[in-house]
C-alpha cells in the first residue's frame, strides 16, 4: 500500500507523540526530509507524492531511534550552527542555539589572531571563528580523543584544518604560549540537575561534557587558576555559563585576580556568557 508524504508525516507525528517526544511534528519533518535527501521546507511541496519503499524503510528506522529519545542531530548525523553544518555523534555535545551567543560576542570584539578553545567537543567554536576570520589560527583541545576526531572532520569540512590545531588534552596540559582570545563552553550542569535533564540529553550525550559533578563549577575553577598564564595582556576570554551561575562564575574569576569580569545575556534574556580581561 502506497503512503504519501502527508500521510507518512501524520503517522510519524502520532508515533512520536505517543512515545512522549516533544515537538513530534517538527522531528518527524526533519527525519523524513533526511530520508528523502531534501530540505525540510520542501516537504510541503511534496505532500501528495508517494514515499518510496527505500525512503520509508530509512524513515522507519529513524523514527525507531527517536522513539528511544536519541537526538535528531545524532540520527541524521549533524546540526547547523552559525549557518554551517557540523557533524554530531554521541561522542560530542549537540550544538545549542544559546552557544551562538559566545560567537556573537567574539565577532563583536575581533578579529583575533590566536585563539584557544578549551573543551572543543565537535569544534563548533574554534572552527566557526577560524572560518569567520581568514587569518586566525586556533588551538582547540579536548580530553576525549573521539571528540577530537569529530572536530577534525568538521575543521576539514569547513576548510580550516590547516589553521585549527586539534589536540587531546586535559584543559591546559598540552597547551603552550599565549592567546588573544580564549573561549570555552565547559561542562557546567550540577549533579542535582543531571537527574532532571530530558532523556535526549541525559541518556545520549557524553556525561563528561555535561557535568563536572558537584555544584557544576569545577571546570571554571580549573580554567581560572591558570588563565592569566595563557591569556595575553590585552586578550579576551569568553565562557558559556548556565543561566543561574553568573554570580558564582564571576566570583571565581575575580578571586583568581581578574578585575575586569562581566556577564552577558543571550537572546532569551538569560545570563549566558562571562567575559574576562586582565
């Protein structure tokens, strides 16, 4: 029996809703578009077309994965960030829109010649900034070799592999020199908050990239303790934070000897970035 695009979407939306998936209609549209190798916006023009058997089989597999709360980005293999497509796997965080706040702030102050990205994950920060600034060179580190492999793939995809040096390192351990810009979206979720996360995040994204445990602030303490050694005298450091952490994170950097520390909000009006200067 043939099934049209409209029918496939309606049935998939019901399936995902019954599984408890939020925004089921949106997810169904993205997954079917991926199965059909087209942009989601084109599906409305194809609603009366028949879904081919091979497409339907792929779509069915995608829905089965989403039913288990696997993130859409992992199922389709990536997500857009700052207008560019980044590969995503279970070894790296799913890029969040609020992280674009950090890019926005950096671009307002740049360009910078030498960047350090601490805890790079999929490489979205270092790769995006290198792509935006054609003369910039970056060192990007992560404790996970699997994450570094994904970041290398993304750097190559965006033509910046020759300017982004990706290194397996526990924070500063394998880093030398000073940098004009230091950026980081470190793990900051508290141990208590982990239990409250949606299954999409809690069960599918890397634990080490989500939380340092405890009060969620240990990553900032570690970064702050050596920041003055790696930040140039006129340099800028930018850190993503949880929206309730601004006061604590600002205090951590002030206690480390930095007098010029400010907080900035994202488009939703929530505290999202802490800026640090010497």
